[in-house]
C-alpha cells in the first residue's frame, strides 16, 4: 500500500513526525499548517547536506537593489519584500513565501520557491513562481540546480526565451547566496549571461535582514501568507482549483481493495496564481501545487513527497476540474544548469508512467484516482482511488 500511495498527487507535503512513526490522519478540526506541512525536522533529514539552507529559516525583510546606470554599484535603497521561510516534509524541503513589505496589496513582488537536496545527484534543486501584473510567473516551472562550496551556495539554470520572430534564445542564469551570517543576514544576487558565462549581468542584489523566528502557522486549509484580495490572476481560467481550499477527509482504496484513511488540505497561494495542498496517508505525505501556465493551454502540478531519495515531478493537463487528466511530463524537469528543461515551451507526456484522473470535484466532495503503467505503450492500471468529503 505504501508504494501505491506514493503515486498520489499530494500538494503541500506533511511530515510533522518521523516517517517511521507516522500515523494515519485523523479528523482534527484545528490542525495548523505546521502539522499538515510537516514543519518539524525529522531524523532522516538532519544531515548537513539537507540543512545547508537552514540559515534562511525565519521571517525576513529583503532590500532589492537594482543596478545604477553608469555606475559600478547598485542602488542603496530599493524595493522591500517580506519573506517567510520554513521547512516542510519533515525537513526534506524548504518553502519561501514573499510579498511586498510596505504595501502588501501591491500586485508585484509576490513569490514562492521550494528547494530540496537531491541525494542521488548531490545537489540542490529549486522550483519557483514569481507572478506579477503581466503573467502568473511560470506555473512553478522555473527551476535551478546548484551546490554549496565553502559557504557559497550557487544555483544555475538555462531556459529557452521566445523571440518575436518565433525562434528561441538560450540564456543562462545564476543565483548566488553569500555573506551568510546565520540568524542575522545574507546577500543574494541574480545574474544572466547570453554568451555562456563569458559575461554576466547582475540585475539585482538583495540584502536579506532577519526579523524574527517564523510567525505562527495559520489553520490548515486557509490561505497562505502573501494572499491579499486576489489582486493577481483574477480572471478565468485562473481560479479553477480555488474550490479545493479547506480540509478534506476520506479513504484511499488500493487495487486489491485495501482501504486506508487519507486527508487532503489545500490553501491559496500568490493572490490567485496558485493553490498548494497536502495529501496525507498512513504511509507518506506529498506536496503539490496547481497553476495555469501563462502562455500555454496547460494546467501544471508540481509534486514532491516526503520519502528519502525521491525527486519532484510535473504533471500536466489541458483541462481543469472534473474530468481532468494530469499526466507526468518528465521533459519538464531540469536536468542540469546548462540544458533548457522545456524545449520550445511544450510538454511531452508520451513517456508518462503515472497519471491522475479527477472524477469528482464540487463544493463538498472530491474524488480522483492514480494510475500507473510499466512502459509508455503499456496499459494503465489502478494504483489508488481516493474519495474525500469537506470537513
């Protein structure tokens, strides 16, 4: 049963207790996001490799300093954001939420990132979504990979940028985390190169100043910090998954008929540009997001479970709601910091071995099923069937 439940489409993973002692979900009404997300770091993720970004845990104010034209320095006083960073999945991953500090209802400067240590490749992997007035930020598909070297964390990625003539320009990006003073401050800078590293343009230098320990977590199923009156992504088709917000309780049925309890908790992100949730089972927890891609007719779902050694995956669907079929798209995953991970902005699901079918989605009831196959040409088989009611 543990294997088939790992195929679940969980959204914001849980890991409030060690995986070895995890118990089946209950119907508690006052669960906080700390309980659901698994904010407590468990023994299996206490190693130094998994904890390289722990200096960032807490509440921060960030001064975004743009370059000054004709000068070597960046501006001393830029725009300010507030960041909340906390562990999830028992410490397997860290989540960052960002919003404008001085005017939280300002539609710019919304941000989300999630990062985890990829044990197999001995590197960090990061996915993010920073929407603004002009787009929804890439539906959590923006990804980077990198490593820690002597206290300097550097991450890279490559992407294919659409050009007016229909071609694609390859650019590479670099994020640096330096000058780290744990519990006090650090510096982040972002740079791009159009000539494969011969020259770099640093478009922002950001000073992060730690405010305090993370604020108390809200109740499970409520909106996440940074949501203010849905000032972004307010028009259809965005919002198709907003109805998932809340806490849902139900059962999972395996292919042999075995039944076990499950709980699903979902909350709004990024002022209408995303939904994040957690599917809890008696075996594991899975974090996942739903968002509409800004340029393509696809819904995208990022997924990461709390099991050691597993990585993230993307599932995509052309439709939303009841009848939607989300198939895994391996081509969407970043492989390295040099190779574009989405070729010509398309999603290839021809090699998908996993998919999720939504059969019911209404105000009071949701139902979906996970299916797997052994080969891309093989027959789809049921892995688990879920039925949940709103609590």
